[in-house]
C-alpha cells in the first residue's frame, strides 16, 4: 500500500529558529498507524533564522517500510 507523508504547515517569527516539523501519514491499512513504519520520514526547510519573511517549502523524505511505499507532500 502507499502512504502519503505530508509536512504540516508551520510558522515562526523572523529571526527565530525553525520549529520542529510535524509529519502526518495517511493511507494505512488494517487499522495500522505511524508506529509500524520502520524508518520515519524527516522534514526540513531551506529557511533559517536569517531568512527574510516569506513562505518557504517544507520538504519530506526518507521514510522506509517493508509493507508501505511513500509519496511525499
């Protein structure tokens, strides 16, 4: 089965460090949840505390599981 790993929207004040990014998974089968994923995805952004105000993408990647494939949103 395929899971969608989606980075939740996040905000921060200019000059501050990025918050911890949260990832939501959808598409589990048989009542499973994120606890069954062998390697959880990670999320990151090119924005840092010196970035000017604006919108920046949050990238998600790196998940692995024997029973699921992943798409990243």
